[in-house]
């Protein structure tokens, strides 16, 4: 598990006193989130499960999502904004029942946030472009990164190569 002060952890976005989330104090802070989609727009575009997962940090049940065992070559994108996030080249079978990747296409496209909900300390992964909840990152993945990006299928769509 990453320490709270690890450089890959972004503190919760709701802390205006934190210099890491204050763009005036830190020009390298995460980009502004996409705000052109209203809740009504999102509810019309997304399934109920996709809305709960991406907008309310929900989790789909293990072994039920569309992509947990998908083996086709292609790119996994954010279901909300279509940002390319993961490649099938980094997808692996973790045994968890969720799509798992050992790295993002580009680390700048997935923001990592300390998550202390549900009495646990975890690292939440969100789309850096629109803020959609994707899943969590754990430090029990394969080489070369040792990371497991454990994503919800409901937060992703897939483009075959």
C-alpha cells in the first residue's frame, strides 16, 4: 500500500487548503474536470449501474461486468468522456473478477486519490479528464509495475483494434 505522502497519491479534491489541489500554488495540479455534462445528461447517457459506479463511486459485483474476462485486443476508454485509459496489452487475469491492468496508457490520464472510505485505506482511480470513478489501484500486481488497476467494467467502454 502506498503511504499517504507517496508522490503517486493525489489528496482528496475536497481539501482547498492542500497545495497539491490548489492550482494557484501548484501549476502541476490535476487538470480541471470536464463540467459540460449535467447530472441529467449523465443519467440519460449512462445505464443506472454506470451512473452509480462513475458518479457515486459504486462498485459492480465481481465476475459480473462485461470486461472482467475479455481477451480481445483494443483500448479501454472512460465510459463518460471516452478518454483512452488502458490497453489490452497491459490487461491480465488477477482472479479478482474485475478487469485488471498493470498500468494506464498514460499516467496523466488516471488520477490517483487517497480513499479512506468504508474503514479502509485504498487508492481510488478516477478519470483525469472528467472525474469519473474507475476503481482502485493496489500494490499486488505483476511486473513490471507491481500495480493492479482494478477497474469496474461499468466505468469503461472498449474499442477493438
